[in-house]
């Protein structure tokens, strides 16, 4: 706890002692060891999916806590392999990605169709695989903001994957097609017994207004979450919210004044709580992304994000670049420190 407090610095008191007075913690499902029985056992998920979910929640240092730490390394497609792996070239070798996830005590490793296929027979039985089946590809010129399928659900199952992951750019001109594609893929994944994780990102140039980027606004990202759980994502991945008022600024869509007067404040934990509320009040787990690597501040930023997520009612972090763009030992330390936030029982849901 002292290490966590030191890393939080001046923010420690405001984050660790905050009480959420918007949406009470009594109204959300708080992550716990019986989470799958509590939420999914009464759903339409078949026993094979329940077993896959148990593998995800039952692996690594956070096993059977209701919390989750996933290593995602799919940036080589959108961000380019050079931009992603030049800081630490060992990760051009797909096997090292899986080794980092295992060494780091993660619940699962999420990566591309190609990466996980290349090492499936060696590692699929040692750590849960989450196969990312679609990507935004930036070698095409000019850049096109779209998600296209790179692999099939059937082949993800054949390589021993426990879950499939996908991204939808909600709000984009191609979102309708992406919603249909991913909904159909998730339905097939559930039929085969795999869990589903959805990267619920907003994407539209109109979401930037008067120099402010509202893509991470709690109201817009919260609605993206709600669309994600509607197509039966079992876990939602979302960027941490750092602002609000996206609907108000863009004048697009519909909202309600109480979203801003009663259900949210400017406090990051309250903004996260609103994201959780849009995931059926926490019945579908919210994991926040760790964000890009900025160097020396990575550890402090990762811990801050973990504390906000946990106290907001989320279920964990999916942190990639902050871990794999460092030497192995430092990457493992970062992942373990994130996990320590969720293992520390003195850090409670606000």
C-alpha cells in the first residue's frame, strides 16, 4: 500500500478516500470470487462459455478475485509493428509476447490472429488466449478509420482460444456494418463456447469540438459500453474517461440533464462509475485500457488508472504498451504493481 500511495503522489488522498455519491456502490455488482455464478449463470451463456469465463477469471495472480489483468499486444496492426516494437525489438518475436503475459501473472494474453496461431500448440494450454479478430489497418493510404476482419471465429476456437476480442468504432460512418459483423461473430463464439471481449471505442471527427476531444467523455463512452453489452459482449474494454459533456458539446444524439446533475461529477471515479453503470450496473465487467507508454511516468499512470477503475466498480486493466515497450523485468514489475492494486483489500469500491 505504501508503494501505491507513493506512486499516486498528490492524488492519493483524493482517489483513495473519495466517496461516490452519484450512483451508489449498493446498486452495482461489485467484483468478487463468485462473479460468474452471480451474473452469468442465469444468462443465456451455455456451460462451455461459463467454463471459458472461469478460465479467464481463474488464471494468474488475480485468479478467483473477480478482477482481471490482461496483456494486449495487437498494436502491430494499427500502430505498425515498427512503432510498437522498435522500443523493445524482442517483441517482434510472437513467443515473447506470450512469455511476458505468463511471467507477469496475467489472466490472459490478447493478441492478433497471427501471433497466437504461431505459438498455439506450445502455449494455449498454459494461459488463456484472447484472439483479436478485427483491426484498423493503417498501411492503406490515405488512412481509413475502419475495422476489418483478419481471422475467423472457427480458427480462433481451433487454436484453443478461450475468448475472441473485437473492436467497434461506435459513431463512425462504418459502425453499422461493424456492429452487425461483430454481433454475428460473438454469437458464433458463444455457440462454440468462447467468451467475448469488446473494445468499445468512439470514433468520429465531430466528437472533437472547439479544441476538446470528447471521444473519452463519460456520456459518449458510456453509451458505447451500453451498445457493447447489447450485442452480448461478456467483458467491455473502454478507455478511461477524463471528461464529460460529449452529447452537450456536439449537439448529437439524446441524453438527459440528470446524467450531468445527479449521475456524474468531474471526479474520475464518478466518471468511471457511469461507465460501469452502462455495463448493466457492473453485471458485465468493465476493464479500462492502460494507454500509451510515456516513459518514466508509466508506473504511476498505470496505478492511478487501476485505482480509479477499481474504486469506480470496474474489473481490471488491459495494459500493453506500458509493459511490452520496456525490458522484461520492468514490464513484469508494472503488471504486478497494477495487480497489487486489485489484491489490496484496503482499496475498496467507492
